[in-house]
C-alpha cells in the first residue's frame, strides 16, 4: 500500500466510526452500571478492592512524570513537543487513579464524571501520540490539542445531558472504541520512528483484555469469590500503563520513515490525501 492509501484507510475508519455513532440513538447511562460484583468493605473503606486496585495508575503516573522530569536532554524523543504529549498521558493516568478511586468509594453518576474525564484525556493523548510516532510528527502535533478538546467535550456532553435527564454516551464511546481499533491499525500500517514500536500492540492488547474483564465482572467474581472482573480490569489497565513507561525507558530513535503529505495551516485531511 502507498502512504496515501494507508492514510486513506485510517481516515475511512474514522469517518465510518463517526457516521455509525451519529446513526445510533442516544445511549444513556445504565443505572445498574454502579452495581459491581464485589462490594465488600474493609476498615471502613467501601468497595475496597475496586478502590485499592487503582493504585497502579497513580504509581505509574507519578513514575512517568518523574522519568520525564529527570530525563531532560537525554529522553527518547526527537522534540520537546513529544515529551509534553507523554506528560499529558502520565498526568491523565495519575488522575485516573484518583478519580476512579473516588468513584468506587461512592459510585454515582456524579463521581463517575471524575473517573471518565481523565480517561478521555488518556485515550486522546494515546491516539495523538500514535499518530505522531507512526504517521507524522507534524500531524500528531496539529491533532493533539483538538483530540484532547474532543475528549473533554464528549464527557461534558454526557454529564450535562445526564443532569437534564437525557445523557448520551455515544461520543465518549466513540473516542474509546476508535482509539482501541485505530492504534493497532496505525501500528500495523505505518513504520515506526522509534524502537520498541510493537510494544504499542502489546499495550493495546492488555487493555482489550482489561475491558473483557470489566464486561465479565460478575462471572469472574463468581469463580472463587475472591477478586472480581472489575478489579482485574484496574490491575490489567495498570499493567498496560506500566508497559508504556517500560517502552519509553528502553526505546531509541530510528531512521525517519518517508514523509507523509503535509498538513498545512488551514488545510485538512482530504486535501492532504
């Protein structure tokens, strides 16, 4: 496939995902979402395992920010802009740990907002980083802030609508679902700018397994009554986050791949194609 054909494939996926999302009816928050299989309390902490299993996100977020701060001048990036993108990613992981812990301490739609808000930042930043490191650093820089803004807008759209009795999770689901499909596709279609590029497939795969555990929350808990699927989701998500830091510490820049069409100010994807 030519470079233009590969870009067109990703663009077609994005357009298809958006059209399917718009064609769906509004998706309100299911009230039963807050009824997790493991609701055991301990030492006054409700839903203890679902609360405590968020600690890996906090640990990785802090470790990642420390790594970025201590590796100035020798970090595995070609430019400072890429380093800032990873700073957003690690900050979002830290906030996910805090927000998700607060949510599981008192599961309501109000506290769920503070769980999902940093999640949107994580998905958006991970997608933007993948575009930058696989398709084009210029495109990644141009799309990074709009992706973050779109993610934040999707969660505010749900929360404001939910307060009025018409919440809609379609666009939050679009960001999460598209990222999970687009990242592996981009990794497979475009050459890497850094070593350890296949780690992104492992990271995406572990997170997909985490989502499966979330769906199987009750059945997993019923197997032995010790740990629920949702707790496993947090732990596997933390493993995926840790793998990002491992990748950064070990990777090295590679020869730059062939350039892709320029995304000039005022231009758009279709003109670039």
